[in-house]
C-alpha cells in the first residue's frame, strides 16, 4: 500500500525546553490537545518502556492504547507511533531554537490514503493542535478542539471554551509543496509551512 508523509512547521514564542515540557506533561497535554493523557518518559532518549498516550473525545478513534513512544529527547525531539484507521503511522516532532523561540516541525509518516478519496483530515487536526500548542506555550487562550464523539466516523465538531480564534488556516485543495500561513498579528503567533506528499 502506498502511504503519505505530511510535514508542518510553526514558530513558537517559547524556548525548546518549555515546548518539550508542554508536549510531555500530562496536565499540559490535557489543556491543549486531548481529554486524557498519560506520559512516563524513559531516560536515554529511546522509547523503551516509556509511555506516551492521549485519548478521549478530542482524539480520532479516541480509545486508549493507540500511541506507542518511539523516542524522547528532552528539549529536542518526541516521536511516537499512532494507529489510525488500522494502520500504524509515525509522528515525529523536532524542536530547534529559532529567533528567540522554537521552530517546531511535526512530520506524520506512513499515513494510508483515505478509501473515500477525502482530503487528509488528520492534517487539519494536526494544524489545529500545533496552533494550540503555540498558544499554550505563549500563555494565550487555547483555541477550539475537535470533538470526535459529536458526530459519526471521522467527522468532528469544533468546541471551544473561549471565543478566541486559533489563527490557523490551510490552503484548500493543497497539494505537495503548498504553504499555509496563519495570520501574523505577532511573530510568535506562528508562521506555518505545510508540505504534503513526499518526504521532507
């Protein structure tokens, strides 16, 4: 089966250590990503016997046990396997210092094409999640999260505890090499770079 790779980048107005903490602290994950989270990181950087799981109504196919930790390098990288639609995919998040903040690069690989030919719906979720990660790290209000229990299948309804907007956008009908940019009221609000299709 042919699989796809999707990569997203965003500038976050916080240092790599703070961003890594937001990615690996269960309470932080519950604030900006998922309804539930459990994290237990091993020493040494490899996934080993570590745990990195998130689940609940804000997660597609939201039952527990769909993620498996692959790598955890404090302040630099987090990687995990994520089973979606019966296929094990891989999410790799790298953090690099950039302009007084962090360039976060998220690559989702091994993604099977949708049988219906629909667009890459998880990409919308990942873009929204990165926008929420940036907001959380910059101590701004977190935007809406998709409730996957509100409707059926992979449809989702957006829910927000505040009236704030995420400032995240995607170019409709994007193809390999397209770029999506969030409105930039300030540098730390995010500069999106979205690459679809092949490996980057």
